[in-house]
C-alpha cells in the first residue's frame, strides 16, 4: 500500500533550502517539488503512462513563477487526462 504524503504548505515550499544533492518534497498524488543544489525549485508530476505502464515525469515549471496552487491545478488537469474513460457503445 502506498504512503500518503502530507500536503505541502506555501511556507514549506518557500523555506526549502538547497543541499549537496537534489531532493524532492512530495505534495501527494504524484506532485513533487525538486530542489537542486544551485537553489532551483522545479515542479514535477510523476505518472504512469496509460498504454505502456511505464513511469514518466511532466515538468510544470519553476517556483516562484509557478505557485503551489497553480502546480496543484496543473496536476488536477493532468489526472483528468490520464483517467480511464468508460467505453461507450453506439448501436445502429
């Protein structure tokens, strides 16, 4: 069973400091803030490709240009696109 990440707060995002190696802060449902050693903070969405079942990332941009709420909105849109669709049968 996967762990459920505690949602990030705007203060945690702003206060994240660079370390010797890059690291991620999880917001939940595949959204991460990657902090690089040079201080860059990037929003990433980790998801499973529907057909190949392989893992992949989408970048949503850098903080503070893309805020936490904007990154969450982009994650919501991506999850809608990735959601399985029911088959619709049309009888003639």
